[in-house]
């Protein structure tokens, strides 16, 4: 029971006043399905959400297969993944679609970041292709982009959407052993380090993925306070 005159707020995730992520004034444990099969993304999202008391379970734990990502935008792909996982499980689902964008390559790899060098997907081959394309470029600026989508239910008409960019530049020689994807070639000039040279906690605080998740949680809290 809740004491005094405090009334339970309706959860912004499941429309229930009790078992929810946001109940009254604090975050409580709740399970979200992570609509991803990328081990690196899953690891980072779980690490970021854990301090909030949110248990994030990969869709593979529910036997949910991967969904195609045929769209031309990160947002459309993230929406497709979140809705697919939510329909398959009946639960709230969180999806991430992200990649590295290089202005001098007209935004490539972009939404094709994971398959930049074709199938089967390979970080090593993707990085080799990017380095080959950038070798004669004077302007090597780049940014990671991430869009996060949370669907509260399979038919959620108003999913929560948040995005963020992480600016840096491409370096030709790989540095660092942490992270995944293009991290060894993504230099942060202000730190003098690549993303792969950062400790995971530091990376999660400043990365595109960490900041997109922070924006999403801020939206949930704002909706809670308005409810």
C-alpha cells in the first residue's frame, strides 16, 4: 500500500500503476526486451540501464529472431526492430539503430555501417573498407549517430524516441582494444584517444548511445511528472 495522500502514477511504460519502471517518485526494477542481436550494443545498453534498476533482456532470450533492416533511416530501422520485439513478446521493447557517418563520404557508412563491407558482417572488413576510402581524404571528420526507440506495448501509437551524435574523426591506424565496430578508428580529438581506448564507464557516459539513452530516460521522467 501507498501511504498518505500520494496517489500512484500510471506507468509510462505499461499503463499500470504498480509493476513499472517509473512508479511515483523513483525508478524500480522492470524488464525491457532489447531488440538487438549485436553483442557490443547489448553489453553497453545493459551497463547503462543497470544503475537505473532496469533489467534489459536480449530478445534472443525470448526466442525472437532478428528482423530485416531495409529502411534508409536510423529511425525507421529502430522503430521496426522495437515493434517486432514487442509484438513477439507482448512486452515493452527498446531498440537502437546506430552507425558512423562521414560527411566526405556523403554520410556513409550510415545505416549500412554494420554491413559496409557486405555479408557476412565483419568489423575488421568494415574498418578496412573505411580506412581505404579515407586514406586520401584531407577532411576526416566523422560522427557516430544513435536513435533509441521505446515501445511500451505492441501497438504503442506514441513510442518514445531519442537520439544523439558523438563527434570525432577517422584515424587510419587502429588504437585501443575496447569497444567494438569502428571504435579503434574513431578518434576523439579533445581526449586524444579513440573510442576503443576509453574505459567502458567513461565511454558510456559520453557516447552517442549513452547520451541517447539519457535523453530517453529524461523523457520518461518528464512524462511521469506530468502524469
